[in-house]
């Protein structure tokens, strides 16, 4: 509780992005016990990906009623909360199949960052623990001390195991997600989350070795849930990153996801800003290089320094064009299916895409010089 007291008493806008997994309902209960949900010192934020389990949003409503708070719900930009048909029309129902990284950006990272910014967050509370796996093995209760007005992060359960979490839920009769009773130690999107152990891992008798949390008790062999890093084994099933590695994070908790929600990229340097109103006319009159980007995209963030250096070295204009807010325009005019997309626009107005994943200065410079 001490970490939560620091977060809510010492900061003006503590926000808890709540996925309603086991650790998150424990934190919700603790915030309720401390009175921070009722007095508004902690706000609950939820990202609806439009691919959650059918039980998840109704469960949120039950938590709101139980604890007496109203969650702030964010979803893909340009779509109303709860409007799955609107999402499908704007982004495509199969975006997650076609480009999982783009799906993460559209449905998770951008709404997450927009939510933090909208709520004026100065301290973000979350349920990550060291026990969840090697990517999180060294986290502390507090990270990113807000020197110069940055964002503090509080991990109140940093040293808890999943067994600790369910022991707490049982002891205090904490409202928890109905999927735990169906064999899910954790949950995210319905499209890529399975029970642990999954059916193909079980013995011929489907009840033998099965693990569930029912009526405050673990039923079955608890090692399937409580061995180190087992909580997230059922998450991101069948998904891989573009480099072929197994997907283990949704994008929200990867490095940089929360750090740049309050700023644009390439501000105050040699990179010139374009808009949909002037992009075609400007590049036709002054041919050069255009990066189509989204400020929340970790790959755009990763090339910020190299693209700035490119602008200093080239003798042609180097532009930026924000594309996440004008997707149809950049798709039609600047070859954009994902971010970042780098193009050279020649003196005839022809737009040629840089297809390489190499975003160092030398590689980009060679492409520009060969095409301008």
C-alpha cells in the first residue's frame, strides 16, 4: 500500500491503466481500500482494443459499480468507444492478421498514450511484476523519476508472484475476471489468448492437470499457473514480431511506450513539417525526402536521431508528415501502409518508397542520392 500512497498523495494525477487481469484487480481493491477511487486521487483508465473477450467490458461495469468509480475508456483514434463496426470500417477487421505491429500501435499504444495525455498523468500505476518473465525481471516499485516534469511509474506489485496475487484475491474476496474460472491465468485479446494448460498440453482426461480459480480456490495442478513466468504463457498465442521472434509484449509496456505521449518528433531542427494541405504542392516545388510517421510509434522514435542527422547532411529538403491522423491521404499519396514510411519525391513529383529496414544515415543517404 505504501507505493500507492506515494503515487496518490505526492502526485496530482495518478492514473491506473487497468486491464482487469489478476494483478490489476488486486491494485483496484487496494486503491478502493485506501479511498483513492472514491476521492478521485487515482483515475482508472481502460484501453478497449475491440478484440477483448466478451466478458471484459461487462466485468469493468461491475467493478465500477462495486468500487464507485467511472473508468476513462480509450480506443483506436477516430472511432467511438464501443463502435466495433466503425473500427472495422476505418482500420479493417483483419488488421491484426495483416500487421500485428500496426495493430498494436492503432489499438493499444496510441490510445494508451492519448489516454495518459488526456488525463494529465504525472504518475502511472501498473501491475507489472518481476515474476512475469525476463522482460520484467528487474523492474522496481518506482521507475522514471519525474526529473524535469516527466512521468513517474509505480509498480506496487513488483515483488509479488501470481500465487501471492490469487492468495490476496481469495483472502479479501476480491472481484475478479470470470475467465479465471475457465482456466485463464491471464487474459488480453480473445483472438490470441488461451487457457493454461491448453487442451493440447493436457492429458487424455481433459480434467486431469487442468488449473482453474473457482470459489476462491485453485482447482487442479497449480504448477501450470504458478511456475515462474507462467502467467503470460497463454497470451499472444500464434503471434510473432516482424523479426520472427515470439511476441511477449503488447506494445504498451515496451521501452518508450509511455515516454513520448506528450511530444511530437523532430521538433525545432532541420526537418521541415508538412501537412495534408501543403504536402503535395511543397514537395513538387522543392523535391526532397519525406518520412510519414506517428509520434507514438516506437520505430519512428527509434529513427529520430538518424533522420535528424540525415537532414543536416543532405542538400535537399527533409520533411516529416504525420500520417496516423490522415491515413487515407498518406496511403494514396505517400505509399504508406505502416509507420515509418520514407519516400523520395523527385522533381517530376514521383514518389519512390525506401523499402529497406536499414534506417542509419549512410543507408538512407545513399538511397536519396541515387533517386534525386
